[in-house]
C-alpha cells in the first residue's frame, strides 16, 4: 500500500501514512515544512474485527495547533474506507475525549493508571 499524504489546514504540516514492521500496526506521521516529525498516531488490528487506536504524540511546540486532530482525522478517514463494519476503540486521556465524542465514540469503562517502582534486589 502506498503512503498517503494529507496537507492539513495548518501551514506546512503534512500527514503521511506509514508502513510499520509490526504486523497489523498502522501509523501516521505529521511532518513540519522541514520534514521534522512533529506528531504521530497509530492503530492496531485486534481480534474480533476491532481496531485499537493507540500511541498518539505531538511535539510540545506544535500542541494546541490542530496536529492531533489532523492525525486523528487522517486515521479515521482511512479506517472508514478500509474497515467498514469493524469496531474502533481507544483508551484515551480526558483531553482526547471531546474529539472522540465528536466523532461518535461512546465512553466505556474507566481505567486508572497506577505505577510502582520495582525494588532493587541486593
């Protein structure tokens, strides 16, 4: 499959669909005018005709400028063409929930991040 390029409404940002070495993983990269990566977004084909939306990142200097929305839109448009009838889902931060809701996603279960430092064994 050829890479797709989408120029966003923002000046000089392009979105490219990339192939990955991982099976069933699809990605999109946002590039600046100098081809510096300024964002990415991925999705994975899951069992049961499900698509897991995952791993989004936007460079600090490009946040709140529409990069994430452009990446989300490029991925969503591609998914609608390639996976009709499948179910897409994501574990997202509160800051991403409005975009998902705007695109018709419904809130499922809540997940809480927890961590613990692994003790050093002497």
